[in-house]
C-alpha cells in the first residue's frame, strides 16, 4: 500500500474484482440477520464500508454437534462494495490492519470472528518530471523558422506535462494528490551540446585513447554529451534528495538525428528520456518506467527485459500482451474495471485502452520508496569501449546533498574513492549502457550498440576522499581526478544583493569572481530561479567566463541567480537575489527579446565543457 494513494477494496480475483466473499461454518440452528462492516483505524475514512443488514445465517443457539457452511457475498462491480462507496487511503506509512466484521442488526458483534488483513504502508516521495522543449539550431537557421520550431516543441511539452500531472499518479504508485511535480523548462538549443569546440574533442580522444573518431563514434559521443548535459542539470538544479526525471521533447527530424535513424518514438537513459513532439502520454510513462532499473542489470540501469525476466519470469517489454488488470481510479474518484488490457511497457498498439501491469507496479513500489539525502559526490564522465581498449574521461564532479545511486561492492566497472595514501575507501560498481533499443511506428525493433556512452552517479562523500578513479575491466584505472576537502569559493559582485535592477533587452548581466584554495582553474555553471529558489533553470554549464547575461522571466519581479564553481573535483557556490520593476509592453515583444537573447546565449554556451582544469 502507498501512503496518500486512493485505494479500492478488491473483490475475488477469480471474479475479476466483482465481489468480496466471506465463508465460514456455524453449529447454530437459529438464523440472525447480519451486515458486513469493513474498517481500518489507519485509513481515511476509517469506515471503508458499512453495508445493510441483509444476510441471514444460523449463528444463534441452540447449537448442534454438526456445523453448516454459510456464505456472505458483497458485490464490488467497480472495485468497491455497493451501494457506492468512495475510495479510501492510508495517510501515513507504517503497519495497517483492515477488519471485516459481521454485525447484528443493532450493530453489536455477531460472534463471527473478524477477518483481518495486515500489511505495511510505504511512503513514496513525489516524483519530479522536468520537461525540456528542445531543438537543434544552426547559425544559418532563419529567425521565423527557429520561432516556429520552438512553438511546436513548447506546445507539445506543455500538453505532455498536463497529461503527466493528471495521469501519472493514476498509473504509478504515487500519492493521488501531490505525487508528481512537473515543470516546463526553458527551450534548449542542443546545437552547442552536439558540436563542442575542437579542443574538447581533442581532449576526449586523448583521454579515451580512441584517436580519430569514426562517424559512428562521433554520433555516440553527441548522444553521450546530451545525456550528460541533462543528467548534470538535474543534479545541480533539483532539491536535495528529489527523485527527478527529465523529458526532452523534440520534433521528429531532430529526435531521429540524435538517435541516428528514423521511425522511433523515444529512448531513455537512467535519468530521463527523449521523445518526439507527437507522442502520447503512454510513451512518457513507458520511458520513465525504463529509468528506474537497478545498477546490476546488463542493460545498464534500465528497467527492461532482464529485470522483467528475473523478477517476474516474463519478458514483456514491447510485447503486445494483454496482461494488465485492476481498478483505475481517476482524480474525481470515478472508477473503471480493467481486464486483459495492454500494458504500458508495450511500444505501439494503436493507442488502445492500457494499464500498468502487476510486475511493473511492484517494481516501481520498491524503486521509488523514500530515501535519505546525505552528502554525496556527483561523479560523471564518458566511457569508451573498442576491440583494442577501454577508455574513460572524467568530467567535473560536484559535492551536494542528494540521493545515493550506487551500492558499495566489487564490479567490472566501478567508481573508486581513495585516500591520499592510495587506500581504497569505497568501490561503487555500475553497469554502463552499451546498448539502446526502441520500437518505432512500424513496431520494428531498433538497436544501437554504443562505442561511447555517458555515466553520472551520486556516491557517498566518504571522509578522507582524496582521489576519484574510474575502474574498467581487468581492474584497470582508466582515469582519475584529485579530490580535496577544500572547495572553491564564489562571490557575486553584480548586481548587489537585494538591489532593484533595470533589465536591458530583458536580461541582467551577472558578474562574479572565484578562487580555489588548491590553485586550480575554475569552470562556472549559472542557474536561474524566478520563484525564490524552488525551481531552477540551468543557463550555462561549465564555462570559463566570469559574467553572464541572464534572461529574466518577464512575468516575475523577484529573481535569484546561483553561480556554481568547480575545480574539476570539488565545487562551491554563491547566490544573489534581486528585484525588477513590473514588466511593461506586449507579451509578444517580450517573447521576441527573450528568444533573441537565447540565440546569443546558445552561441556563448558552445564553450562549455572546455577542459582547462587541474587534473592529477
């Protein structure tokens, strides 16, 4: 049971949830009229069902030596007893008991023993889903065309966000109210991510010992960079301990360009997914479920064929099986009985009625339960695997409060934390994603075997950690970075904290300075919030400049900018809060100004990931 989730009282599975059947034996000879009452002190409301006194059973004396059978049947045609009852819920986690009582007409006990069902209520924190409209721009793209594409992906992302708010708590084991938190983020031009500076490519080739990249390897690297961009953005912008997934929405040609061939609906990694702008909500739910796999799976953190087969003895991924059953309860408490429906982990079945299968639901209950948010290190980078060698290129790490992704233990691929004497403090194995698969509109399986892939995991910030290493097959250390307790510091010099600022073309120039106690070069990430820091947008990732023109939300007057500095292994940050006067002018003009500013920022953003940082 999930705390805060609307729940029915199921009937007999053999009767497809159409009845609750109570059977017993009695040696009484005189009949009494009785009713059935179902209660739970832990539930809200505590009385789940109180039916009419309509049953006649022999329970009163005189008694005989011989007993007779009796049967009480409560109709539950829509998952709850009739006359109509409303769904109940358990408001808090912990043990529960549900009592079914047989009562006399006056409400007193009948002498028939209570039927007691015991179980445990689990707490599942809200799932945060961030939608990113995105496109692949170019320097020669006409302004009108850029505006048109942005409008398409923004509208599609907003529609999927609304469907997620409405439907995800119905299908997933989440609280019925507040179980999902969605945001619609600023539109992202992926061109700077897909086309890094030549110096970055040279650094990567040297680190991974691949040499000149083939066309396929270049494509793998572009996909790896996109995954790293959004995974790192989620780690830097989300509240401590938040369970967050990102959904990137692109037009079909752009999604196909990222994937490498036509006809797909979407694909996922361990933190999020990319889908095209024509998909329906089922595709998003399908991809989010994929992201909840375990690290031991051969598919690399994806809940898919291997985990289904291991946990449920059935691989049903993208198989058109009618294996989903249950009662669907909508936000208005309306209910529908579902029997032999297609499950949501099938790719394309012409959008029929669908539901979540028992195995997927069971898996999500276990994977989404409440977790602590201790101090962690966000370790990330790119991996390569060729016939001749394995390689790794560690990207900047960040210290934060978060959710531990990996369990300690041995493994072929692992993140190693060591002290300054080279002693192992902790080994955190993971399974890289070397294969991606999806189905397209024609239901034909498409598979991509990767040579280059990204990873990004949060591991415990163990006391005494002085070095982070990536270990590959054969216990080979493929890359390492020095890690000290001395974090960089940042000071925002302009605008002044608490000041009122006049934007120029919808933007405010932020200036700062940073220093590293270890004397390392620093890279800076700029984050922006227009709601007091509750939600953040990443405007630039790991640039060298110490100023940035932040385009403001024209509808808000209170603004917060955060600058995060990294020396490649540790991080520090500073925030500045300022206000603006209420915006004037038309909304269309403000949109054009913001778009123009974003185009300029996209060009500036092409410099992120420059690897001028201290490495040992």
